[in-house]
């Protein structure tokens, strides 16, 4: 599933520029691993100078939820679910 999600977020989303995978991987290594909380993900996004963050959750085998956050405020601006 992770590879499919990686492909799904590659490129641009209606005005959102996606940070390159190599840059994200390097930041994750510096951070000591993947963030496990929304706060940790927002902190990592700030380190990458991102304006917005898409933070997702796997709800079960066939459902995920993705939420778009404003990195500077931490406020949620949109949310979608996929089944």
C-alpha cells in the first residue's frame, strides 16, 4: 500500500507542490524516524519549509483518511477519506 500512496502523492495537487522523496527521507533520518504524532509531522514539515502538510491515517485494511494542515498554524483546512 505504501508504494501506491507514494505514487498517488507524487507531483502537484491543485497548487500544492509535493516535497521530493529524497529531501523527506533525509529529514526523517535526521529526525530519528517517522513521526508518529500530528505534532511531530508538523515539526518535520516546518524543517522542510513546507506551507502545508498532508497527514494520513490507515483506519483498516481498506480505508485511509488524509487531512491537510496549515503548517504555520497547525489548523486543519481539509480532510478526505478513501475506501
